[in-house]
């Protein structure tokens, strides 16, 4: 659709920005601006109204001899013009209000031998308006200023040069530690999903002692907390170690209200939720952690359908209608609108049908869900489909589904979260449906496996009399 990006940009303009564009239309002789303002219309115009106005402009740009192809090209050029005007305005207003960007740009503009004094003035202003967290600006300032000081050969300038280099060494080391910690954070988050992720570290700092040493060397509590979170994730299956390291992380940032600390708190709550779900900890405790994640998502304006899904899943399993955000009381259609997460919504609907004994409706959805590109939800959906067929007495078909799921389990044996519960139920169902234990399960002991809250629901249904 021509103009889709432009429509999105226009819909995000605030009142002050719209006024600036209206004002420019009165000061310019460029006819395109008149059409641009017409296209903007009223704030909050629908995409249908936008397309209607765009179609009128398309006809205005044409002559009697203009072909359809030329009309389309003219419209594209007009749309490009409008997009560039919005982008230029956004950049202009941002630079005016951001002293760091402003002085950085001016220092770049005056970075010439003939304008050294002016260049140095803007560098000093850049340093003044940036703090220690602004590594990029601080490092830029030190690099440029140290070069200027070295050129003068004055004793006082040489002393300042030395001081600048000492400071640069410090901030570069701190930045390195922050960046490498960020890498560990990503790998450890992936480790819960796939234990092969540890191989990405290529043998570096993957032992507990190595990571504890990094924590001891760190000066920043945010870095320390993030590294403790990394350790906790690597010990996901060790409840004692996991609790020890998450608690250590929480203590370091408990009273820190910075955005960086809040993001780590969110990660801690989500990791703890996953572990609590995995080991079927008390319901209220498990729910509280995912509620905290959802609340922080809202606070930081983060898009995260997965967390909302897990909250709804818990409520649905326990038939819990408490809380402002609740599967049973909210407008469910307002969630999971993104095409990439519609399967989460479908799974909840299927489970709801299952809970209400509407097995036929549940199976219609589950058949497709068994093939979604999410190894956990696809397996959970297939298990639910097998349980339904078992309860309906469709033993042969349930057995066929079970054999296919056992093959998929082989492909996902490197995964950690909830997979032990999958394994236990598959063994249970194999005894009931296949009257034997498949070879793949011969050396697997699931006697001590604690089922997740979801898998426990399935087992309870298997054991119920129809």
C-alpha cells in the first residue's frame, strides 16, 4: 500500500509538531505543502480517511494525458517528500532540545584548524551536558580534546592530556565490562531455551568461579546484578543456586529506580516466573512474578505478548478471575493482535474450550497449533490434543499423535524449560496407549520430575474417569 509508512508517521505527530508543519505551509510557496497539510487532516484520522485524501491528491497531481503508471510514480514522489519533511522536522526539534546531540554536531562542524577555539568550546559544552553513563559522548570528547591538548605542547596542556587518558582508560574498561555483561545476559537468557547456547562463549568465563570473579571486579551495581542474573539462569535447574543468585541481584538494585535497574528487575521476575512455573511453585508466588513483568512492560511501554499470555494461562488453568488484567474479565480481543503472536491467543482459546469440555472446538484449533514455530507451545498443543483423543476413546489416533510427538521430542532434547514435564507425560501416555516404553525412554528416569502447573492439569485429566 502506497503511503503506509507516511500514515504511521502522521499518526504519531504530536500537537506541537503538527502546528510547526501547518505554519510552514503558510510560509512556503511550495504547492506540495498545501497538499501535505490537507493529507494530514485532523488528528486521529483513520487509515480509510487517509487513503481517501491520498487518492484526491493523486488526481490533483495528474493531467489529462497522465497514464496510471505516471500517476503512481507522482504519488510516490509526493509521499517521499512528505516523509522527508516529517523526518527533517523530527531531527530539527530533537537536536534543539538535546544539548548533547547539538554540541556534538557543532563540534564536528567546527573540527578544523581554523576554527579550533570554536571547536574546543563546543567540546567543553558536550562534556558539560553529558554524564558518565554517556560513554559514546564522553569517549568522543576525550579523544578529540586529548588530541588538541597534545598538539599545543604546553606543560599545562600535557598535564591535562595525561588526566584525560587516565579517565578514558577507566571509562573504556567500564564500558567493556558493561558490554560483555550484556553478551552474557543474552546467552544465559537463551540457555534456558537451549542449553547449547553456552557454546557461544567458546570456553570463556563459563564456570561459576569465573563469573563470580567478574562480579567481584565490577564497580557498577547494575553490572553486578546483571551478572548474578546470568549465573541464576545457568543454574536454572538448581533451585538452591537459582534462588541464591537472584536474591543477590535483587539486593543490589532493590532501591534503584533507574530505567536500567527496572529492566533488570523485569528480567529477574521473568526468569523467576519461568523457574517457578517449571517446578510448579505455589500458584500465587508464580502469578506474582509474571504480574510484575506485565506491570513493568506497561511502565516502560514494552510490547511483550508472551508475558500477558503466561498471566492469562495461569488464570485459565486455575479458573482465577481476580485482578484488573484477567483472562475472564478483560476484552480478550484487545490482546495478541500481532500476526506473529496470534497462536498464543489461539492456544488460550483452545484450552478454554478444553476446560469447558468442548473437545470438538478445542481440537479444531489444536490441529494447527501443533505445527507453530514455537517448540513449547506446539508440544503443549499436541499433548493437549492427545489427552482429548484419549478421553474420547480415540486410542489409535491418540497413539499415532503420540509417536509423532516422541520423534519431535528427540529433536528438542537440548531444551530445558518444561521439557522434563513433557517427557514424563509422554512416558505416562506411552504406557497407556502403546502398552510399552519406547526405546528412547529406556534410560530416562522421570520419578522425581515435578510437573509444571500446565502438565499437572493434563495428568489430572488423564486420571479422571470420563
